[in-house]
C-alpha cells in the first residue's frame, strides 16, 4: 500500500530565507506535519569551505546490503518524490548509519518458529533489507538539498547529550551525520523531551555563507547542517563551524 505522506509534506524545500532575525518570518507547520517531526531525534553535517565528499556507497553494496534488492518499493518512490518528507521520517536511521557505518541487525528465523510466524518474520526481514538499501541510496539525494546559505554570521542552538563532547579530539569535534540545529533556543523538541542532567543546549556559531537545508518553517525552527562538519570548541558547549 502506497504511503500517503506527500499530502502532508508537500512544501518546496529549496528556499532561501533572509533571516535578519531568527524569529522573524517563520511560520508554524500544521498539526499533521508536526506529528512527523515528533518521530525524529536530533541529527548532524559538511564542512564550510569545501564541497562535501561523495559518500562511498559502493563500499557498502554487498557488504551490508544486497545489490540485487530492487529499488522499486514505496520508500524509494517516496524518497524520489519528497526528499524532505523522507528525511523527516527516516532521518534518525540515516544518521545512525552515517555515524556507525552499520544497519540495525536483522532478526533471525529459528527452526522452532511455527510456519505462519516464519512467513510474517520473513516478510519483515525483507522489508528491513529494502529500507536499508533505500537509506544507502538516499545519501546522495539528501546531500543535494543543502542549497540555502546563511546571509551573515549567526548563532544556532542544538540540544544534545553531554556525551557529544566526547567526540572532541585536539579541540575539534567532528560529526559524520546531518546535524539538526534551531534558530531559536529552546524550540527543539529534543530539548523538551530529553532535557535533564545528561542533556545540554549547545551554542553553535555559523559563518556567512554556511550551507544548510531550510526547515525553519517547522515547530523546531530547524536549520539542518551538512554531514561531516567540523567544529572548533571555543568553550564548554560553545562551538564554531570551521
């Protein structure tokens, strides 16, 4: 059955916002679209002064996914029609793969399962294999969506665990995934849901002409930064994109 997501997320994604103030000219999404943002967790990005490196997709073909798995399922068609909607639904899985280079381990069919359950589980495993293939194929498409640019230097915010700072080496933090930031402090759902002793609000300083994917019309006022970005640590929980 085809997934009816396009009717919810049908906005044109490639828009450039002139953000003279982060709180100006930003509309709220409707309630149905907000439901999609709630399914997503915080996610990461690509370096400021250089073109993002092409993802080595071929490295993972047949190592993690079977190249014979057809790309003719609903999720792949959804990705082609609506990359924005695909990311809002599957961004967490995409970013988990980018960070780890692995997919969630597939279930195994054991000999003691009744035949009806074996068939159900076999169908679920096949669906997961197909989604893994789509996630792998999605990266090139998603990389092409970071067409907006910051018009000037600005500060954005990211709610994330304190453990994110454990990735710092020699004063530089690198994240392999796409990064979710907000133009308004406290607007992130991640901060609302996860705020506590192990969570922090990070201040992230961006330079003029920083590429981003514009989601500032969402409840979270989100600016998504490219994968593989590097940050200079200026102070505890204060970072600057380099």
